[in-house]
C-alpha cells in the first residue's frame, strides 16, 4: 500500500535498496549525510518526519514543522515534492535503522532506512614511495576484477569521504596538468604519473575505485619528494687569478663510473665543464673525485653540480656555490681564519720555548743583581763597624778630656802658671793655623773651667764635639 502512495529516495554518500525494500545509506564519522524522500502528488501539505528504531513518540527526531532540532534539519520542497533530512557530525552511535514517513489518517506512510557509519580515514597499510625534486614518480593502484568498469580516481589526503569530490584526476579525464592516469584492465592496476615534482607534492594520497553500493574502495600512498641534492650544499670562495678545488664524494660502487661537473642554477639545465681548458678532474681517491679550476675569473662565480652517474639519483651528486672576488676586495674568509689558526698552533711550541729562554735570562739577571746588593750590604756593614770604632775612640777622648779637666781643677791656684805653660804647647812657629786652632781650644776650655768651677757635676756633663776634638788634638800634640 505505502509503495503506491509514497516514493522515498534516500541519498547519502551512497545508498542501495534491498530486495525487501530496505534502503542502506553509508556515511563517515565527523561528516554529514543527507536522506532525500520524494512523495506523490496530493501530500504536499501533510506533515513529514524522520524517526529512529520503532518510531515511537520519543523516537521522532525531527518534523517539517520544526525545521531544525539539534544535529538534524529538514526541508520540504513542495514544488518537486522532496523532503530532505540532514544529519550533521555523524558518530558511530548514529548508525542504525531510521524511518522516513508522512502523517496521514490511519497508518502513516513510511520507508525504512539503515545507516552505516565508518571512520573517515584510510588505511591500515600504506605504500611509501620516494622521488626527487624536478623528477617524476608513478603511483600504482590495484583493484579487484569486479571493478574493471568502475570509475577510478586519485586524491590528496587520507579522507575517503571527500576523495572523489577533490580528486586531482579520474579515469574519465586521464590528463590533468602534471597528472596522467593509465588503466591496465588486464592486470587490474591503474597508475598515476606525476611529473616535474616539487617539494609541495610530498604527502598522503588515496587511490579510489567507486562502488555502486556501499563504501568506495581505497588504498593509501605516502609520497616523499627530496631536494635536488641529498648532500648539504657547500659554499666556496676564490680569488681572481688563483685556483680552487671541488671535492665531490660518490658511492663506492661508482668508482668506475664517468664523473661529471656542470655549471647552472638548475641541475636539469647546466653546462658540462669537466674537460674545458682550466677545469681538470682528478680521481685519485675511492671516496671522492676532485675538480680543480685554475686562473679563476669573476665569471666563474655560480652554482656547480658534480655527480658520479649518468642519472640524477639521490646520493649521486653534490651542489657547490662558488664566489670569485678580486684580491683587494676579498675579506677575511673562513679558509683564511682556519689557516691562520693552524699556523698559530704550529708556532705555539716555538713561542713557548722563546718565552722560557727569556724567563731564564731574566732570572739570571735578577740573581746577579741580588748578589751585588749582598756585596754592597757587606761593605756597608764593614763601614758601620769602623764608625762604631771611631765612636769608641771619641768616648775614650772624652774620658781623657774629663781627666784633664780634673787635673786642672786640682791645680787651683796654679791656673795662670799652668796656662802659660800650655800656651807654649799650643804655639807652633811653623804653622800659624795650628796656633790659631790651639788658641781657640784653649779659650773654650778656659771658659768651661771658669763657668763650671763651682759645680763639678755640671762640668762632667759637658762633652760637646768641640771638647772632644780639642782633647783629641791636644793628645796628638803631646805625642
């Protein structure tokens, strides 16, 4: 009865109507699914709905009078007689049985729908392939014999839900820029070739085969595109008129191969320089070969590539960036610093030896000076000893003077007669200066005697330098 009055077409990512009239719909977690229900003329103004499980009152998810309810939305286009229900952000719990129906007198008209949900990712097994920048790569995608006539496609990423919509190429359009698809139906493998690879081409890809029912078939590929040179680029510098040497490593199994050096910004478009005049190749090592450029010119600056194989393969070539400068414009380069450091370390032992010799000479000189100081100190001590002796003599003379003064006091009343005799002793007809000196000593002593005659204790304390000198002089004249 319901089939005469209600025609329901459910669309999602894909659907199928079973023999029993069950419509199966397939969707992916996190994505949306749409169920479209078409109905016959005369039911435009009836209320439509979507329910789950047994469709009891609490199982009704949304009706046309609600428009939006949570993750569900519904529209009714009465002109084309189509009701569309959208379920957003699918989750695994959303899988199960649904009913799309129309409310009428008596028993509602409806059709059953079964929703299948799958994770939106692929796949457990991933085919990893590598290639190099500016090269090409071919991706192989096998499929089963039942899919010979099915649509094939390739997309970037690993989300099956949007792969077909975002396909970079399909079997219905086998050429799309750098992508080309070929289908070998006998071997049930289709291939996609990508040319002029760039680093941005690296990433995940999905090979897809469309199914009329259920989920599409996919296989995963991980592509890695490497830079031109697997060996780190080397920066070198040279001076006009001089020479520079490139050292190009190569695999051991390439030791018998032809070696190459070419110049150009791109390895795919460079000029071979190996056997041109100032360029000389030397292969005298099992791990690298050398190329020497003599009499450098400013025009020799640029990018160079050396390789050990006729094919540009990873591990077979090295990139150099050469800068040639005029001698007066050349700054302090890394090579110069390294060379200066080398010679500095080489000369370090000699410098240390010279320093030790200087220190030894300085020490010897210091020792000689200290020895001379010691000798002078000894002489000074000897002189001081003599001075001490002289001072003892002075004390003796002082004692003599004291004794002489005592004698003079004892004479008492005979001072004048003694004085006359003393004048005779001081007089010297041969030396007038001596006479004057004697007379001065006499007068000095006379003064001391007269002034201190009454105080003998005070007289004994008088011991001036003049008294000592005069007493010493008197003693000499007595002798």
